[in-house]
C-alpha cells in the first residue's frame, strides 16, 4: 500500500474541561470510501472539522496526500472538498449561482465553473431547480447542492459529515451512486454517519469512534468480524437504553 | 379549554423564566417595561384633558395600539406557542371552544393588562361625567377585544406564510417601518416638540378618517357620551361590537382551515439571469458578485440599508422640524453624513458573523493574505456602489431641506470620504472583532450571540468613532477653504474626498487581510456558531 490519502496522528481537542477528541490516529488509503461511525457526541464532527482545517487542534497532525493541513492550509484546502453536517449554504443565491460561486472561489474561470455547475446540477437531479433560491430548497436538495459545491473543483479527497441525514431515499441513492463512482476513480471519501446499513453497504473501510477515541478501524469485514456492523458497533460502544419495564402500560390499548 | 390554554400560556412564560439568566433578565425587563407603558400610557392619555384636540389625539393613540397588536404577533409568532394553530392541530379539539380558549390566552399576560391600564387613561383625559366614564370603560374593553381578535385573525390567516421563508422575510421587512416609527417617536417628535415645531394643536383634525376606523369609533363614543349624546355613543360601540363579531367569525373560519391545512406555503420563484456577474475579475469579482446579489435579495441587508437611510435623515430631521428657519444649523447635514457613513461601517463591521456558516465555503478560497485582500475589497465594491449614491442623495435632499444647498457639496464630500473610511474600518473590525450572530426568539433580526454584546458596542464605537476621526481632514478642508470660489473648490473637494476615502478603504483592506490571515480557523468557528 502506498502513502495514505488521509493520515491522522494524535489529534486532540478539548472544550474547557471536556475532551472532545482524545488523541486519534487514523489512516485511510487512497481510493477508499471510508466511514467514520460513532454515537452522538463521540467526536465525529470535531474530528472532521480538525481534519479539514476548520477547527484548530490542541495537538496532533493531519496529512492529506502528504500535505500537512495545519502547516500548509492553502495547499491542503486546494485538494479537499467538504460537506459539513449542518449544511448552511448561501440561501439567497440560486442553485446554479451557488455552484458557480463555489467554483470561482476555487479560482476556476467563470465559464468553466458555470459549465461544471450545470453538469453537476444535472447529475444531482437539480437541473430543474437550478434557478430557484437555495432558501427554498428541501433538506435533500440542500445536501445535494452542498455536495455539488464540494465536488466542483474535483478534489482528490472528500469529507462529508452525515451526508444522508434527513435525505429522502431517491436523493440518498443519487448521492450514494455519485460517491461510489467518485471513489472508484481513485479519489478518497471519508464520511461520518449514523446509518450502519449505509456504511456497511458502500464503505470498504470503517472506523468506530467513541468518547473521542478510535475504538476500531480497518476494512469493513475486519471491523464487523462476522456480525452485522450494527451488532459490532453496539458491542463496542455498549447499549445505552433505560429500563423499559416501566412502560408496562404501553400497548395495552387502554388509556 | 379556556382554562387549559391560559394555563399553557402562563406555563410557557414561567418556563421561559427558568431557562436562563438572560431569559429571566429579559422577562423582568419586559414586565417592568409593560408596567411603565401601562402607567405611562394612562398618564399620557390623561394629559389630554381639556385640550381641544383631545379626541383626535385619543383616536390616534387607539389606532397606534391597534397597529401594535397587528404587528407584534407577527414578530412574536415563534415566541408564543399559543399563536400558532399548527401546535394545537394534533389534538382532538373542537374549533369553537378552542377559539374561546385562544382568545382567553391572548388576554393573559402583562402586556394585555398594560394595554387596558394605559387606555383607561381616557377615563381622565377624554371622559366627562359618570356616563362618560362608564362609556370609556366599555370602549376600552371593546377596543382591547378588537385588538386581540384582529391580531388572532391576522396571525391565524398568515400562519402558513409565517412558517415559510417568505413569511420570515416579511417579518424582517416589517422591521423597517417599526424602526422608522421608533426613530420618529423617540428622536424627531420629542426634539420637534421641545423646539415648538409640533404642538397638540398640530393633531387637530387628523382623525377625519381615523374616526371611522374601529379604534376611532371607541374614542369618539367616549366623546359623544361625555357631551351628552349617549345614543350616538351607543350606536358607535354597537358598530364596534359588530366589527368584533365579524372578525371573530372570520377568525374561527380561519382557525378551522388552519387546523387542516399544510403549513408549508413556501412558494419559490424562478430567478432570471445567466449566472454571477463580474466573471472576469477572479476572486475579487466573485466575492463582489455574491455580496452585490445579497444586497438585493437578503432582507437583512435591505433592512440595514433602510436603517442607514433613516438614521442619516433623522440626525438632520429632528433639527429641521424643531427650528425651521434657514441657516439656523450650519453643519447639521455634515453631521448626518458622518453618522450615516459611520453606520454603513457598523452594519458591515461583522461581515463574517453576518455571512454565517456558509462563510466556510468562502474560507476554502482564503489561502493567503492576497486572497483576503481580494475578499475584503470584493465586498467593499458591492457596499460602495450602494452606500455612495445613497448617502449622496440623502445629503443633497437634506441640504435642500434646510434651505442651504451650498452645504450639499460639503456634506457629500464628507459622506464619500466617510463611506471609504467606514468600509476600511468595517474590514478591520470584521477581521479583528468578529463575533457570532444569533437569531433570538421574538426578533426576526439577528443580533450578537449571548455574551457578545460588548462586541456590538465595540463595532459602533469603532465604526462611528473611527469615521468621525478619519473624516476630520475633509471637514477641516471645508471649514478653511470657505473663501475659495465654489466653481474651483467644489469639484476639487469631491474628487479629493473620493480619493481620500478610497485610500482609507485600501488601508483598511490591507490591515484586515494581515489580521485575518492568521485567524482563519477562529473566523470559521465564529461563522459556524452564527445563525444563517
């Protein structure tokens, strides 16, 4: 195996007394479609923010295709695309204007940015809504528009935080097929998700994060160890349910 | 049902009290303010006693209260859960008892009580004799009932819209007339009244048409009863009662419909245009294009420009209305220009917090000092092409208003230099004093997030103070070149002021880029913490 596309070494971040990320190490090979899974508050978003140069780590190193994100942020940003969990776009631009703007921010000539924007909107099934304000887009349309913005400069590594949360099955399928095709071309994808079935289905590499630490990482088959990923995940992070006996009245159909 | 909904309203208020120290403080201030409005309103209305225009003034006040009831719930739509039919649509409730309950819930709370207390001032200010006082009490009750029913009808009918993006835009736009009204009532009228520009007699006859509005019927009923015409008074109140019944009937119908209608009334219109403008100018052009589009499409941006115009005009208008003689206030329009330019700077002094989380997309392009310069100068281009003509037009208008057209040139020169200074200052403050913006319940406009109030103060001080200091050379140039012929001086003054302003903007861009270059992750965090 050659140099990893993403290498994370001893990454740490604390917010006051709370240690959100407690020293994670991670290697994702080029061409991988990798999943980062973990319960709520495990440190997924904080980790991805530090990997993409959006949040300054307390300690540690992140290398993207050998480029140190925090030593040379411009070089790293030039080769990555990011879709954050809480997709916030320029609401008062139309879909076409938004993607063109994202391209022009990446120093693309306006004509090329406009052409690529049209092609991406077409593939993302947003062509009919290209001239509508992003403010009027549904959740799924917004996720797809954000993905378009992240892909317009053809990055070699793509980070996505909960890309399919709140997305309808049809839009989810469009996103899933686009990511698979992108990874098969040799580019790398790292995305966080709660949806184990999705990760199991599309990812060739999985990392499980809990309480700010990577508790398992490897190929999807290695991590799940003969079980479903859901089962393996629950075993590793532990069940967190309350006592259900108190709900004895539920389902009796009496008031 | 009425009891449950009143309890719900009181519980919502109590829970807001428990939520945080800020909420408690806000609640206590709200109660105190309601008390002041109630007692102050009572006192104010009682002052009309014996005035020839007392019924006219009372009519205006009654109409103002009705307007307040009409507008406030649109702002408070997300704040008061009992206003939104969608929150009650899940439960098996019949419309009629629900309507009665919602009406009772509306009447509960400090503000309705303050409203009643204030309007009862008419028992002193307008009513005469026992019959007059009796009619005043009934008229006040009907007036408050009218206000509540009207407010309920409007919010219920608009519930679908108020949930949508367009409804939220509308709430933001309503900020403009309310801000203008606050400035008028808080600055212009008191100042004009203090200088004799406005007296009680100025209101005589203003109710020529207002008297036929429902609030006018209530006010005139009190007058009629006091003047010994109880029949006419009764007829007016009966007409008002009919209006309330009709509004109530319409409201019940609207409520019936709202309970079974989807609340997503978001219509989206198709935009025209081939793409972003300024295609040839790289990052600077892209940023200028984005900011230019936002100045037209973003309600908050439009509100900021409207507020700038109002503030600029008010600085001179209060003086104009107070002292009407020509040449009485040399320099007042220049003062307007300085304050207007200062607020141009202040309203854009936190551009990253205002951009919100989508700044992260722009941050991908901000890789070095040069790109930051392009970013800041791009937004300055968009702001300048609006601010310069806007302030120029206002200054010329104000100069003609004070009957001193010669002051127009001096004021425009100061404004143009001031806009340059303001944009430079706003860049520096955006880079060095960025803070997250948050939308608070009850306000359609975003404000500094909790704990960042002092940053707002810093922004005002930095922008207005900075502009005042930086335009001093232009003001001095105006003062010391009075003897030079205007044909020579005026063009020179304008050109030099523009050049000086642009030089200040360039300096601001360079300083801001140097600051921002080392703070990009922190600026991204400010953006992420902001509400879009």
